[in-house]
């Protein structure tokens, strides 16, 4: 026997064996032999009963979720010497992790060749998605000393009870009374923040101001919404004898984009939600792409899969959201008739919403030297700006192939994907940018969506 992908030798017992058990459970399973040296020499163990007890106790108490259904620890004899054989199957609740480290690279291990190495955040996210969307918020929090002043205040304002029983029903506490990750997200010990940055011009070259918001997600939602409302300027327009105040961004669209970023982001990934304000637009970037099983076309048609159903339920009960699956439609409706529209960029691990600044677009249209205002609005909403005037947007990689396929008669996303050989994500993102740039038109909803050259 030699060490490899599914075989590991240990001369003697050590608590580090848990890393190998976790790695096997997260990958393809494997066997650990305690009492065999790294070179394959059988040395045996002096007290096999004691070693068995230590292995079982260490893995039962130190690994989460419960690894025991996929774990066995037996004694055998090789060359007349006692050897402990630990068999580990691939688990069904990946990622498995060291309880004292949590669902982080330093706690989650995978097998690569004959080595057990920390998993990357992308690998952890993939395991969470495959296992189930609600996995993270239901896991026990590694921090149990939690306080909930913001949550208690908001529940009291709504006339809702928040005792131990209600916390279990809402998913803030587990059945055993321990706080879950959802509890930590709603507590003052929430590890995630929202960073808001205001930039000069239309690029991220020069900062004007920046601010970071922490604490409970409820506090972050309220404080960031209030801050964005202050930054959302008002323009006065005179129509005859009447004066009308118009906001730079439709307040409802801005609020929906923010709440969606909070409720639907992937909290198993570390990192802040980013809000970037430019002269011409605001971008809100949250971690985590679309939930498993939901496509871009599904989202645009109004379909919704909750990545964090317990968190979404609490935001719904507290009236932070009015209904499930309506955020994208509301944002689009807020821009109807303006000549501009929000754009949505989806990658495997991120989701970005861009809302055009309507006052900025109108100013550009008014100073366009007689050009049709709608043309300037379209150029502006696709971020096609130089320092002094609108310029032609540089072609993105892959756009030429998509445009050629459209010209050849391909009208559906699937047909375009097959014609170009691009992945689903790449095809979808290129189409989204071409639609935002008004070079391609999109008609229909769901399975009936069709694309055509403008």
C-alpha cells in the first residue's frame, strides 16, 4: 500500500487526524491507517482500545455536521501488529469542518493527491450550493455570546414577541437552544459589513467619501438606506407654473436593490457588500451568484429561490420586504418610460445591480447639441463616457461572436450558447451587457425570451 488520494498513513494517533477525516468526507472518502509509518512500514499501536476511543471521541465532538453515519473505526492485525483502520465515506452534508474553526478555509479541508489541504472559498461555496441553499444560516454559530438590541427593538415596534420559543421558530436558535448563524447575522456580533463609497466622475479613480456599516443586518439595512437617501440628490423641474422635485434615483428602486443584496447574498463567504456611487450610476455588489436551480431568465421572469429563507422570512415579517420575488420587477418598473433601465450582472460568486442616475442622464441629454435625447440616455446608461463626452463603448470579449450568431438567425440564449460554444454564465452576461448598451433587444419572459439585433 502507498499513500494517495484515498489512503493516509499515521504512525500514531494525533488530533490532527480530524483534518484528514474532514478532507475525505468532503472529497471522495478514504481510509486512514494508524500504526503505519509514512514509508508504509507497519509499526502498530501499543494500546488499540485507547486509540479507538480517542479517534471516535475526537471526530464525534470536533467535526460538524455529524460525521458518524459515514465513519467507522476498527482494529485489525497486520504483520502480527495492531493497526487501527478508520474508514470515511463521502458525506452528504458537505462541507464538513472542524468545529473550533468553522466554515472557513482553515476549518474545511479537501483531498488533493496524498495531501489534505484547506478548501478555497469557491470550493466551500460550491459544496454549500450542492448540499442545500439554507445550509449556512441553519448551522450553529461559533460565537454564542450574542445580544440582539436592534432585533428586539424592531420586534417591539411591530408588536411582535421575541422569546426563546419565537427564536427557535424563526431559526435564530436551533432545537437545542444554541444560536445559529442566522442568529449571529441578526446580532450585534454580525461579522459582515456594508461598505459605501462615493467616487468622483464615472470611474473608481478618485474617492470623495467612504463609510462602513456594521452590526445587526437590520441595523445595516436601516442605516445604509438612510445614508443612500441623503446621497440621492433632488432636481427641481419646472413645467408651466408647477415645480416638480425629481430624485436622481427612484427611491424604491434604490431600496429594493439594497434589500435584495442583504437578503440574498451568500454569507458563507467572507467579505463586504459594496455600494459604489458614481456621477452617472450606483452599483450594488453582493457575494454569491444566483441560487442553485435559478437562471438569469428565471429571475427576469419573476421567479425566486431563497438562498436564506429564514432571513427572508424575518425581513418579510418586519415589512422590510413586501413580497417574495418582486425586487427585480420593481426596479425595472421604477425606470419604465425613462429611456434607461437597471442592469444585472451575474457571475458564479457575485451579483451586481447597476441603477442609472436619471438626473445625470437628463443633463447629458440637454447638453447634447440638438441630438436626440434618447440616444444620449442610452449611451449614458451603458456607462459609455469619456471625461468630456459620450464615446463608443469598447467591445467586450465574446461580443463579436454573439453578434455574429444573432445576425445568422440565432434568437434564444440556448441557440446562442450552442453557436458560440460559450458557457451559460458567459453567454448570459454578454447578452445582459449588449441589452444594457441597446445593441441588442430582448423580448418576452421566461422560456419565451428572444434576442435580436437593434
